[in-house]
C-alpha cells in the first residue's frame, strides 16, 4: 500500500511560444495523480512579449534588460497563482508546493548551458508558499540534455488510461516539439525533442502580418507546400541523430521559407513541423499505435491533418482522450515539484541521456 504523503501542488509554465502563463493545480503523491484541480492561462501583454523576445539568446541573464524582465516575469507568475487560488477559493496555506519552470531564453546542452528566467526565491516570498525552480540544471551539469522534462508525467497519465492502446506517443507541440514514447504501463519510456514546434510558424506570421499565430491554420490552408523547400529543411542532421536529443527554439527555420508568399510559407512551415514530428517514429523501439497531441499545435487543424498523413497512425488531441491540453505542461511541473520534494527522479537515461535516473530542482522556502 502506498503511504506517501499526498500533496496539493500548483504548476506554472511559460512556454517557448511566449503566449502567456499556464497555471494548474493537481493533487498527487508524485507517482499517481489523485485529482486534477482548476487551471487557467494568463496571456502576456504585447509590450512584455516584445521585451521577452529581446532577451532570448546566448546572452541569457547578461542580455540588456534581462534582470528587469526576469523580475517582472516572476511577479506575473505570482499574480497568476493568486488568481487561480482566488478562483478556487483557496489560500496560500492550502498549497504544499509550487513548481516554477520559468521561461527558457537559451538552451545549449552540448556546452552544459540552460537558462530559464525566473526568481524562485522571489516567487516564494510573494506567495508565501515553498517553490521548486531550476528543474534542468542538475541534469545538464551531469551530462544530460536537460529536456524534455514532462515524459514521466506523460507516463503517469497513460498508466491510468487503460483505454489507450500502447505503445503510444505523446507529442507536445509548443514552441519546440517533443515526444514521449511509452511502451507499457510500468513506465517503459523514451523521450526527445523532435524538432520545430510553433515558434517558426508564429515568427513567420508575426513578421508578415503582425498577428501572433496562424489561427485555425487559415493561412496554411490557403497556401501550397513547397516540396523543395520542405525537403531541404528536413535534411537537417538533427533528424537523423539518435536520441536522447534536445534543441533551442532558435535552432530551426529562421529563413527556411524566405522567398515564399505568406500563405505558401505558412503551409510549408506547417508541413515541416508535422513531418519533422513524424520522423520521430524512426527512433521508436516499435511503432506507436496512437499519437496524442498536446500544446498549441493540437488546435491547428491543418497541422493535425499533416500529422495524420505523415504518421499513418491514430492521431488525437489531448482533449479527445480526456486530458486538458492547455494545462498539461503546468500540471507536469506541479507533479515534478512533488517528485523533487520526495527526491524521486525527474530525468532518466532514456529521456535526457543522463547516466542514471536523477532528481532535480531547487527548493525555495518563503522568508
């Protein structure tokens, strides 16, 4: 009988798409999810997005203005948690721990560098709740990729979903895309970044229209995929590299669609995201019967259509299997915070390439 403490935990995620802060509450012992609580998304204002974009890149915290952005980002996260607690009629003392991922501004595991903006100690003080932050550094310093971190949460979800046939793949299409392959309900899994997510598509649309994204795939649907450009993009050595592997949002497709019109560029980048994701199957021990798509990409019907064609599998959205596709990453960091509290592993040889299962995160107590 499992006698581990049950935690009420809140998780936070500011994804590489830079659309805002996801915050979610779960009840868990760090192994099984006992109950899913409320969640919400707090969009970033355009002015803050512009400031955040300016500090992306290798300079990290040394970039001009990064210190102020980091403080503001932390306060925005505190306000998001307080909004969730108010909506749920909860007080700070009702929460055992907060999982605070922060916002990744640079990720270069080959050189043992990963930088997430966010002050865990400041957040703990603002909330009056213990906070776990800095989930990636211990893994990277031990020779791991530091990403992806959510696979152990995906495995926990599939463990309690007997109607989903295994092997299954959980594909998260955020700014970068990553996949978790789960072979059985006892936790057999591998995971890695698959390539570009929404970031290059969003940047293309922003540059040409001023909009944040190709809503409902409207632009891509009106365009034609340029197969020559697509083939060149798919020739990147990353796709042949064996996992574990991870990448930075800046690594792909800055100019892969240059010279194309707005719609054809959107169509080509959308197809690139899908086919790059589908190529992940080349590294699975056996084919995934079902692909479950999370993150913002699941809301793009053109991208989902390309995925079905490229994988030849049963491709469903997270919402279609009863999960909350908007809240999953925030839920995952609540779950990881509890695992960190219990010193349970959050990264594994088959997910980040670290030499042995490893816990992580840094605990900040409110002063």
